[in-house]
C-alpha cells in the first residue's frame, strides 16, 4: 500500500499545481465580473486553499506513507482521506451537471480521468484503513 500512497501523494502535489492555471483557463476575469468583490475574491482564496490542502495531503502521503499504513494515527488519517475522496467521487457523478462534459471530447476525457483518479484514491485509502 505504501507505494500507492506515495503515487497518490505525487499526483496530489501535481494536481495542486494545476490550480494555478484555473483563473486563466476558466476566464475568471471576464466570467466573474458580474459577481460582488467578496464573491470574486472568495473564488480566488478558496481555490488557493483547495490547492494548498491538496498539496499538503500529497506531501503527507509522500513523506509519511509508512506511518499512514502502520500506525493507529495513520489509519485514522487514511479513514479521513478515504471519506474525503469518496465524497469527491460522489460529487463527480451526482453534483456536476453532465452538460459540462457530455458530447465534448476533451471535457469527457477529463471527467473520466478524474473519476478514475478519485476512485483510485478512495480505494487505496479505504484499503489502507481496513487492512
């Protein structure tokens, strides 16, 4: 399990870095112009903290995979991570509208890629907790 946790850690740190392109890719300068200053700034701040949290989850997985697998505290942490990423998997299918990706090749590919990523993460963390 340790190797899978380390792989997830590197994936999380990479994913956190990708958040840097979100404002430009999603055209936030023009898309968010109609929002109040508070809501506009919350988008940037929350995106930063999501990226930071995902990075720190990744760092924990890379630097402490053995402890996550072998210690009681590690098992409890993996339970929390399992629940977190299982909820994220659920959101992928039941919160985001299918209109965002259906019939669009790139968006469908990204949707499928992330569905498998959340499934992999959830599965690894659940198995680590349960075994």
